[in-house]
C-alpha cells in the first residue's frame, strides 16, 4: 500500500496555550499517570494471584484494567514528552498508530462492558445455567471478541486513512484520532470509504449499547422481585453501571466535540473535553471495583493488615 500523502509530521496545535505552565502540568500528569498504573496493575495482580478470584466476573475486570493500561500507554508517555518539547509534533506513522490505539481502546472498553453486562445477566437472571453458559471456553471467546473486533475494524479504518492525500498538518488536539486526520484530506480526496467505515463502526457499537440496555432491563425486572437478587445487583452491577455511565458521558462529549467542534471555547477547556475518556475512566474504574466488590476489598484489606505487621 503506497502512502500518497506528502505530510511527514503533524503539529499538535492543542499545546499552544499549555506552555506557560508546562512544568507544573508535566509534574501533575506524571503523578496522575503513575497512579493509574499503580491502581490498575494492583487490581490485575490481586486477581491473578488469588485463585478465589478466578471467576468470569473478575477475569473480565482484569481484561478491563488491561485495556485501561493499553489506552493510557498510547497517550500519556507521548504527552509527557511533548510537554518537554519546544515544538510538539508527531510523525505521520506515529499519528496513525496513536489513532489506532485511541479508537481501539475506546471500542474495546464498550465491548468489555457489554460482555460484563451479559455475565451479570446470566448470574442473576439465569443462575442455574450460569456455569454451563459461562464456561471457560465461552469466557475465552468473549474476551477475544471484545479485543479482536476493535483491532480488526480499526486496522481497516486506519489503513484507508493512510491512503488519503492530506493538505494540512495542523492537528487541533493534543493527540491523534482518525477523524481529525481525515478532516485534513485534500478536497479532491475520496473519503467515502472512510465515512462508510465510520458509520458501520457507529452502528456496530450502537448494537453493543442496545444489548447492554436489554440486559439491564431484564436485570432490573428480576431484581425487583427478589431481595437476594437486589442485593447481588447492588454489589456487582452498580460498579458496572458507574463505569458504563462514565464511559458514555466522556465519549459522547469527545465525539460531539470532534464532529461539531466548539471553537469558541478556550483551548484549555477544549483539551480537557477531548481528554476526559483518558482521564476519568482508567483512574476511576479500578477504584470503584476495588472498593465495591467484597472479595477484592477484603483481599486488599488483608494485604494492608499483613503489610502493617
């Protein structure tokens, strides 16, 4: 595949107003990223090392935390380097790679949330069939589906973008996303394939959203009739709903911002809107599950007590 674009590097214009306090921003961002790494890696290690947590719900949570590490690693190290650079830019190939990571991270997050909703539906609505329906083989297939589907889709998407002839190299963001690159295409460039794939992706992940809604309609209907199911719902589904709501709000803001733009807003506010899904979800999710799920919370408290002796 021959790359016909004459652009070799992109200038990240979103940094223009950040340089007056970049040392402070660098220090805070580094601390925040270290906390994200610590919380997610700790939760993953607890699940892997404790055999009592080798259940579908916790394995899916482990996959969820891995995805958080994957997405943030695609952004924070480059962002920290850019804060120390006098002229932040990124190579064309690097930009395509980062765009692939950002999109696959977001869609993988929704896929895992959909699988987690299915797992809770089986556990609460069909408990007698749970272990036969959520076998190790089925769980492996679902985890592979949640990771491989976004990877395959966005490989095609980014591949199509790499063939476009671009007539600009200023990205109005702090990082690369596919849609912003496509908007730099020359007027004569054929972007129909890119737009068609984009709408197909939206349709696919809308089905994910509808499936989650369908699952929770059945969950709520079942829990209303039983106190035991209601207690199980509050313990295991509330963290999932919180993660889902956080994901929905942050990605909706980012999609609206990319598609319609809010150029009248201050640059710092625009940057924050575009970064919400990388700031909130990877940090909040391990905390929510760590404090809310009894088995994980008890394991953490046990480790704290043992460490204090």
